[in-house]
């Protein structure tokens, strides 16, 4: 039903923002519905894959930074050059990662 609604909406309005263009009101075939469903499913699957990749990278970076902040010599170097403060939301994330492990 969602695919049919999408096709009908696009047929009425088009892909762009212009909604005043008149279009033919043809019947939607089952092949069009299947194609729209498959395209939408592939798009969502790709979006999920990209989100998972970004999440994996974020976890890797946060864990690496958490381990570096646990190293006293690294923290001392950061303090020497004045880079020992970090944003609050990042500090909270370190604490959450530390308590989860």
C-alpha cells in the first residue's frame, strides 16, 4: 500500500516541489508496485548499512580515545600543550563506554 501511495503521489505531484503540473492519471500496474517496493527496500537497506558503518566507526574512535585518556603519559602530554579539556558530551560518552565494558 505504501508503494502504491508513493507512486500515486509522485504521479500527481512529480518528483520535484512543483505541485501544479498536471499529469495523466494512469492505472498503476502490479509491476510498477513491485518495482517501487524493491527500490524503496534497497534504499532503506543501503541507509541501514551506512548507519551501521558509521556507528561502528564511532565506537572504534570512542574506544580508542577512552584508552588514550586512561594513559597517564598521554594525558600529561595533553596537559602540557593545553589540550586536556574535552567537550561535555564526549566526556559523557567516554563514561558510558567505560561503564558498559
